[in-house]
C-alpha cells in the first residue's frame, strides 16, 4: 500500500524539481548550484566561500570555481575579510537575477497547484509542513534544505516548518 504512495511521491518530487530547476537556471543563466548560491546570498550576504559551498552542497574548491563563474557573469563579487577569509556578496545584477529566478521558480509551482481547490491546498500545506519537519530531522540543516526557497513566501502569515524544526532541535 505505501509502495504506491512512495512511488507517486518520488515521481511528483522529481517532476517538480525538474520544473523548479529549469525555471531558476534559465532565468538566472546559471547552473543549479549557481542558482542556489544566488538565492542563499540574497538572504545571507557576505558568506564565506566555504560556508556558501556547504549550503549548496559543494566542496570548497568547487564553490570557489562556482563563485569565479558568478563573478565572471557579474552576479557576485568577492571581498577580503580577516586573514584568509573571503566573503561573497551579490551585485545589483545578482539581486535582479534572484528576483527573476524566484519568479521563474514560482510560476510552474503555481501552475501545478492550480488543479487543487482551496481545501485540497490547505490539506497539502499541512502535509508538506509535516514532511518538511521530518526531512529536517533527516538532513539536519535548514540552510541546505531551503537553499532554493523563496523564504518570504514561507513566512508570510505562517511559521516556516523547517525553521520551526531547527528551533525545536536547538540548532537555529
């Protein structure tokens, strides 16, 4: 009985992921990790390259190469911190790209959800919040889990389930 549900969830998850990534990467003209990095930097400017890489699941060397590409595209810039620390910040073009990416990410999601009525949307909202709480317990890192989230959308009139899970775990 659960095998069918798990299979349906897997197929739906992959299809939604494909739509989200296609919209975000096309709008930002960057890779999936580049898109995630830009969205992360929009909410956490001046991260170090290593921390940025951790949040988008890249090694330090891969993160440095990704930041090179973002700099070459005029979307981000490095600045020296103390010692060997290097911070990364969005440029105005990077900020614009993030707005475009989040809009491009949101459009196919809205289209997918359009098939549901208000009661079904409310039920799905509650179920997804429960699943995200469980996923946080598995992944243990809100920054990684929400790396392509439009965070303002998740907290308008509600509590983000991932943020709440992190607070409950004492990691936020």
